[in-house]
C-alpha cells in the first residue's frame, strides 16, 4: 500500500488513487480542477470560489476554519486536502482519525511546486501537475528577468486592527518575486501594525489586498492622506496568496502591477 508524506511530515496510505476528495483549501480546490479531477471532487469549503461551476455544484462542508464534520462523514471521502495555516489544527487532527488527510505547508514558491507535484502523485495526475509546474516556473523566470525599479513595500491584509505580512509568509515571497522589499520582513506571520509604524517604515509602495479584508478605493484615498508620498494600490489577494494553479496567472498580473508604478 503506497505511503505518502505530506508537508507537515504526516504519513498517509492510499490503496488506489482517490475518487472522493474533499478540499479544505480554495487554491488547492482550483488546482484539483485544473488537474482534471472535478468529477472526483466530493466536497469543498464556502470559500472555494474558483472555478465558479464547482462552487455552485459541489457540497460545501463549511469554512476553512469551521469544517462541519457531519457533512464530511456524509460524503465518505477517501482523501482530504488541507493546509497548515488555513485550517484549524484541532479540526484537521480530528479528521485524520477517520480519513487520509494530506496537509500542505506553503511559505515560498518552491513549497507550492512541491505541493503541486505531491498532489499530482497522490491523485494519479503527475503529467498534468508537471505541465502546470513547468508553465508557472517559466512565467516567474520571465518576471525575474525583467528589470524593475526597487520598491520598499508594505502589504495590508486586514483593517481594524491593521495587519500586514511578515517575512515568513508566501505573500512576502511574492513581493520579492516582484522585485520589491517587504519593509516588515523582520516580523512573523501577520502582525498588527499602526499607521505610525507604517509611516516610520518609510515604504514607497503600499498594497491593499482584496482578501481576506476587501479593501476598496475609499481605503486607498484614506491611506494616501495618511502616507503622503507613498504610492497606494489595490492588490488582487488571490494573485499574492493562492499557491495552486492560480500561479499560472500571477506573473502577468505582477507585470501589470509593476507597470502602474512607472
């Protein structure tokens, strides 16, 4: 019986490629569909909004941090795909008592490549996963080859309290791929900050994410008043934080974002 080790060093056994998969992670749900596994996807979360036809047709088993175990049991999954950061540890451990749970842990682009390759192996879609990885790598190689003016950047993910990203996050890695420096790289995960701290950081670029807090144009204007001289832009949070096949679109989006700074 094949053994598979996930990115948190847990080992699962699968007798055959899974046919009833539950995904508890939006970006990995999209990946499963792009691997051609839509018909084998039994359940998703209420935040798995891509692809739209899957969001409207598949059973939703709650949120990423509020999984309804009764619905999971009803679906009788033979594989659950989770994530260390996006899902609650206690809920994942409870599910692991009854089902094979493969958990990702993504902090850098290389982790995303490893995750995609592993899910391809788990599900019998290694060729498809390989093609996605190859295309994503080519896109980021082209992005890295283009000259970019250096920017001291900050990225907000939440309002009231204001929260930014530390240097150990996937989003921070994406900022670096854009050629920008995260001014809060010395902090961990998603620290709270104040407008005074942002001013003291002297960033020349502030990105306001579309998720998890949906920043809007009115927030751009507010921050432009707080930080005169700083370029403030809305950012597509999916492009910066989704680490599945959405990465196929990210390099071109980042180029468009860079163009707004010229």
